[in-house]
């Protein structure tokens, strides 16, 4: 089911930004939310980095501060246009994540920030297979996305958010064992951190040589 609020969040950047800022309060604000994936990340400025499903470039904006070679990929031409305006320092590719137009072993680091919940299980498998293909040996894949809350107090807020702004694929994701699915495609999870009462997860996986 798709609500009118979800439609607005895609159509109007100001509405999307407002919703994102409110949702980020649970982890200490938007600035901290955008930088969560950087925690414990070994920074090599020369690494080739892909912001997978980059949207309007929120994570891309953080990545270009630390890396010289950043590419953003998204299937939406509107998102790519916004990302180019917001973060002109990066390169951009309009493409589906299930079939990326990159050669094998192209990236040292792939990050996807709150985008995998948009995908059904078949798409997730295709995307993880593609990530495994484009990562360099020992390359790292970081996923930031929803998780089934471990604190009961967070169930109502996350349920309301998913109902208002997401579709059934988000509900499917919080029931999915992502670590097991990643392992199927040669990506071994090194750490799995939970935030906001367990409603947000960060998985750091590495391509097994």
C-alpha cells in the first residue's frame, strides 16, 4: 500500500527533508544519523566508493568529505538531478541497483543508506550478488536500514512510520535475516549494530577473498 504522504516525500524535496529530520531525532539528530555509517570506518581517501541508491545525495554529501572518488547510483532521474545539485563533487549514474553498469571489482567500498527496505526479496538477492561482483577483494559493504525494534517502546513509532511512508517491502525487510542473505553471496558480516531501540541497524560486511 502506498500513502499520499509517501508520494509527497518523493515529489517534494522539502517534505522529504522534514520527514528525514524528524525520523533522525531518535538517533540524536540528522547530522548524527548521516554520519553513523562512518563510525569505526577505516578511511582511505583514495578508495573508490559507491553510494548505492543515493537518492538526493544525503550520504554522498558525507562521503565526499573523506573520499576523493565517490559515485552515486540511483534509478530515479529526479533523485540524480537533485544529487547533482546538492553534491556536485561526486559522479552519478542513473541505473537500477539490480544490474549495475560497472565492471567487476570496481569499488573498495559500497554504502547504501535506508534504501534496501524499498526492495523485495528477489531484488535484494540480485543487488547483493551485484555488490559482491563489483567489490574489490576484501572490499566492504555497509547497509543502514530499518530493523525489528528490540525495545517495545519503539514499536509504535516504527510501525506508524512504516505505515505512513513505506510499503510492504519495509515490513518484509525487518523480518529478513540480512546477515544470512549477505553470506549467500560471499559477503561476511563483521559487525551488526543497532540504534534507536533496535529500529535501525548498520551491517558491515566484507567480501570474502
